[in-house]
């Protein structure tokens, strides 16, 4: 039993459970009977402890806009001596306003804005002692990355050549340069097929935000004309009166195969000595005209004339006669 203590004014009890008895004594040392304060009296000066709060780690996908928060309210130790936890609450504005989540172990934050979010969590016991707030933070990423094409969005390439794509870059406000994560479809471009070829570029950041798809149109064209090569001699000599024999020509093209040369030898007259032009032309499937080739056909007479004598040979004439 604690010895009696004289108090002449207000006094403060230490933390813990107290049973108080008192009596008064006048100046003549007359003492009244001992009385007891209804009790026990519990003095609680200790704040709750052991609280914790945790947010979903990493970044937040903007399609949900929610982040889950879990917490432990801790204890108000020592048990039996302290008053017990009465309220637990959190704040997302640095402690200006608090939301009561007493008795809950999780809570879904919503209507979040892009950027860092910090949550404070505290508990208060029945005596009004407030715990030191614990905190956790998260970065909310609601901004999609942006893709930038390198080079032009429309490219023209010659048929049957090798197309080298200029690529694209991608940047994200949270992840930085994520060009290496770009997914490209449509490559390689088959330049043996004329027309438009579509290349697409897509990327998603670590939060799951997808960039607006970027495309490039590669148009494969054939602007190269075929090339005609004459077979045989040029000029070509033909004997007068002989039949005209076409020596022919071959054609090569960068894209088309099986092209046929159009030959015009209609001006050749082998029954008339002279020089005649034979023309050779071809057009590929893209409308490219080859440079016209011309062969000169010379109709010549290489046989000497034959003289035929009339009358007797030898011829005998009398002297003095005509």
C-alpha cells in the first residue's frame, strides 16, 4: 500500500490503473473517515502503436482508377492498462482531412488523379491519444505513352527492292523512353507486291496505358521501264527477193516476267532494194514503256548481171560484106 500523500491542490496521476482513497484532516488534526473514489481510475497517456498501411505497389492503370489500401490498426498496449482504440482513419491530403475506417482492414481509393499519391494512417484511443501516422505512397499513371514516327508517314518504294523501315520512338511520362517496347506489325514489306502496305506501331507502358496506334503506309510502285535487247545483227542484210527472217529480241524488266516484244516489220519489202526500219516496243504492267529499238534491214543485190549473146558465136563474115 502506498503511503498517504498530502495534496493541497490538483495533482496528476501517472499512466496506469489507480485505486484512490482519501480523507481530510483539519488544522486541529481531526481526521474524517477514509473514503474511496469509485474506480478503478485508469490513466492512459500512451498512444496506440503497431499501425501499418500498404498500397498496391507500382503504378496504377487508368482504366480502373482505383487502388486498394490495406492496414493494421495495431494495439493500445499494455492491455488492460490503456483505454483501447476507438477510431482509425486515413488521409490523402497530408492530414488536412481524415476518413474513418475503424474496424476495416482494407479500403479502395478512387477518383485518383495522375501523379504521386501518399496515404497517412493513424489510430486514436479512448483517452484521445493519437498514434504517430504511418504512410505509404504510390504513383498513379493515367497518361498513355506517345509514339513518334521516324521519317515520313507515307513512303514510296520501288518494286523488288529492299525496304528499310525508319522505325519509331515512344516516350512515357512515368516510364521515360520505352521505344524498345514498341510492337511493330507489317514488316518486312513484300516489295514484289505492288500497292499499299500498312505498318503499325503500338506500345503499352508499365501501368497498362496503351498509346494511340501510329501507322506508316509504304506504297510499292514500278517506275522502271523494261529494256529491249536486239538479237542478231543490226543492220541486217537480206538479198533481193529472199524472204525476210526476223532475228527477234529479248526483254528484261525489274518486276514483270514473260513480257512480249511488239515487232513491226511491215515496211520491209524484200523485192525492192533499199533500207527499211523494223521497230521493237514493249510496255510492262505498270505502263512503263521501254525505249524503242530499231533494226535497219538492207535489201541488197549481190548477184552480178548475166550477159547472153544472140546469134552465132563465133560469127563469120565475108570480106567486103556487111
